[in-house]
């Protein structure tokens, strides 16, 4: 059977809320039919008696975790109103809800728009976010309101407001201008809500969602820093930047010490020791290449760098050997630096 016009309006409201710009979506349909089942309604008949899943409320994050420490009350998050036309033909616009949302803070709470107040329920905070007027309710422990909410006898709320600048009739309903909230009604299951999208949820779920977001952020930060949370402060990998800097530092100490003992006049190239810092990246690249296996050139294998290179005498001996092999001063010095760094790395392993 076709959907009754009353429920067609409600169905479209659910699609608008959950389908993010699309006409229909599976998420919207699932929530709509779950709502019908929960309230025992037939959407082929008029909207009258014989109605989940966005966890936002990010504006509450600075303090929401501490609400559980209140031993005298429990807290609930409430989606109270949306920028749409209600079943009472009242149209609420985005601009009016943005301006009026915080006026809901501290207003009185009653039962189903009657004169019976619910003093054990307080509107702790309110804000407009994610196309919704959201608020946090403080409900005293041991109260009638808490008992009915936890037993599922109160599923919806309904706002009370004044239109300080009057109302205007539009094709979508009466548009309230100068919206200011004056109260909030808790609706028992025998009263149909004017806005079926409203809902009440425990704050505990919101706290858990914030914890999940925090854990995800921490995991992303650890990945960005290439850290494994399961590893302790064990030995760092050879390719780690700190190890490379340490390796260069050791090589530089050897060279600086050698320069002090050397005859600078005979070896002008030593004046370029200060350039080592500027050539850091180039040397680092060459070190990485040394670590990679590569084909040996078709010539006599080179002698493995020995520890004698780390002595003043050994360094100069190797320098002269490179010169005798046909290297100019700069090339000989560059190769000598690489061999000293390799020898230092081997020694530290």
C-alpha cells in the first residue's frame, strides 16, 4: 500500500537527515523503518495514535568526560530540533536555529507540554551543530524522569519557543522569526512528536566515541613518526636518522683531530673540513649506497676499511695511497672521508 501523506513528509525528513544530499539511501531507510517498528506505527495510516545515528556533539568534548563523575545525576545528549517543517506545520530555518540554539540553556523542562514541570531535569548546555539543535540534559538519579528515560518510555522531546518578530506563512509552513527557546518538553510514548527525528541518548556513548577518536589520532601520530607502539626503547635501526647523525659526528671528530696534527701547508684540502657540514646530505646518500649490495667492479677487490683509518697515522697513509692511485687532492679526501665513515660504522656495530 502507498505511504500516507503524513508519513511521506516524515520519510522525506529522514532521507534529508541521513542521505547527505541524495534523494534516498539505505541508511535513511533502515533508520526510518526501525523508528516505525519501535513506536508500533503503520505508515499507510494517518500520523496519530490507536517513531539513530550520528554521534556528533563535538562542542561538548572539553568537558563531557567529566560529567560521569557527577554522583548525583546522569546526563543525556538530545537532538532537539532541525531546520525543517514539523508535523505541526511550523517551519524552522537554519538562520533562526543558529541564533536561538544557546537560548535553550537553563530553560524549564516539563512533561508533554503540560503544566507539570520536571525540576529534576536541567538543560545543562546547548549548541547548533550538524544541522541540529543539540543539548545536554542533567537528570537527577532516583527521579521519575530518569526511570522513564532508561525504561524507554521517553523517546522524544519537543521544544517550546517564542517568535519575537512574529511568524510568516510560507508554502512550507509558518516560519518563526526572532526564535527564542522558552522550554523543552519530555514526550512520553502516548504523545506523538511534532518532529520525529528528535531523540535522547546516554552521554556514555558519546564519551566512548570521543575515546575512539582520540585513540585513532594517537595511532596516526605514531605511524607518522614511524613508531611501533609494541616496541620498547630497543636498539634503533641502522637507517634511523639519529644513528646517521651520530655516525657523521664520529667521523668528523676523527678528521678534526687529524687536521690539528697535520701540516696544513702541505695539504691544502684540509681547509675544506668545514664544508663537511654543508655536504651532509650528499654524504648521507653515499652512506646509504654503501649499505646496499652492489656488483663489484672487475678489478682487484678493495681492502676492507680497517680500524687503522681511525688513527692519525693510518688516515694519512691511506690518503697518500689514494693520491698514488691517481686521485687528485679533493677526490682523495672525499674517498678518505667515506672510508673513515664506513670504518666508524663497522666499529660501532
